[in-house]
């Protein structure tokens, strides 16, 4: 068996809820193998390995010293991602980091730089992009079939009660969570909107904790202006008791595209409701993570960039942090868009 046929060996740092999705993705990927995990709570690591295999490491340094670890999945609280990515990169391991990449733009820049300096790959997790319907929607927009875009908006209506925030000391804090409804629940939809429509040039916003006793916001509204001239709104909350989920509505002068959760529910062009292709079944969790893990494994073996690079995680975070700043300043904020995704 040649090296290219061997599975790429993964380690996981942080063995909480999302680590199970990563481990499941690794287990269900022929090109990947879980060999080691670390969590300061050894019982969490033990529970993960009982189901998915791999060795338990006593320290992060022990995991990073292992020659059989090629890629590390970082599944820790958001505020730890920057420093841990640097440690992983300096150990010569490739990095797959959970969303958000970091809670400060300067941390993202350092993460990108340190991985480049050490010649390792950096990818971030946006599983919604991996669905066949999302890829089809992007193709429709990029081909100009909706015409000139005009009003492009996103809505996230979810529910998290106070016990959710009380369940872990880092939840709902600026220091470790980096934000609330927008940073943690809404980031996937924010990313999808800018991935489909293009980068945001400026925004104004209001973010606050309306119902929950937390430092960060449980509700956000924002008005966006995209680089292409289109306008849009964001409405994101974790106080919606009916929990309707994600909705994207993208208007152009030739048509409109509506996505609910990960399903295109309407594509109308020139007044005609189009019949959509047959899409393969897809669930964001776990399918999106599994496909990103497979892509990362293939990128390592093929010597290419992963499909969602660290650079691609930057602009979504910039929109979120810009929203918080616009809310604090009570004025419109211009964003840097030079490194937005292509």
C-alpha cells in the first residue's frame, strides 16, 4: 500500500458535543483515521474514544508530539482557537478549526500567518457550503440567472433558553464565546449569505440581550450594503420559541431564490417557477462535517488547498464583529473586503 492510499491520521483537541461530529465524520471517511484525542476533562476524552477509538493524551503537547498525528481538529471554545492553532501549526500539523475561527480579526490573521509560515494547511468548518443545493444556488447566482441583485437577506430564528447559557461557564461571554446569537448560531447563515451574494461593504446594526441574562446578544438586526450594490437585512435571534431556523431570500431583477434550512424552496426566473434538479439527501450534521474532513484528508495527500481555507473564514467574522461595532457606535461601519471569499 502506498502512502497516498493510507488514511490521513487525525487528532482532536476538545471532546465536547461538536467533537463527536468530527469523530463520526472521521470514522465514516475511508481516507481518514482517528488516532488521538485530548481534553482537560479526561472523562470526556474517554467517552469519545469508547465510541470512535483513538488514544487518550494527557496533555495537548503529548498529542502534538505524536508523529502519527497529521491533522488536528480544534473543537474547543472559540476564544482558545487562536493560540491553539498556533501551537498545532508550530508542531507541523495541519489544522481544521471549528467555527468561528476566532473571536478577533487579529487572531484570524495570526492563524493564517502562522500556518503559512510553518507550511501547514488551515481549514475552517462551514458545513452548509458542502450541500449540493448550496452549490447549485451559488452557480445560479454566479451565472447571473437572477440578474442584478437588489435585496438579499437572511433570517435565523432559533431558541436557546437560559439553561443553555448556564450549562457551561464560557457560554454567553465575550471572552470565550466572542458573541451570542450571531457569533455562534447565526455565523453559518451569515457565511452562506456572503458566499452566495458577495462581500459586504458596510452595515448598521443593533445587537442586545433582550431576554437572556448573558453578556452577549440574544437578538440582532442589521442593514447591509454589499460590494455589488445590493442591500439586505439580517435578523438573528435565539429567543424565537417557534424555532423556524434559517431562511435566505435573494432577489435580482430577473428572479428570486429562497432557501429554507438547506433546501431550495423556490427558484423563480422571469416569472417562471423552475423545476429543480434531484439532489442527493444531505444533512448539515453530520454530512457537512464528514465532507469537509474528507476534503481535508485529500488536500493533505494531494498537496492542495482545502475547499474552505482559513482566508475564507475571515469575512464572515468581519461581518459579525462589524455588526457588534456598529451597534456599540450606533453608526454605519465600513468593512475591509480585500480578503473576502472569491
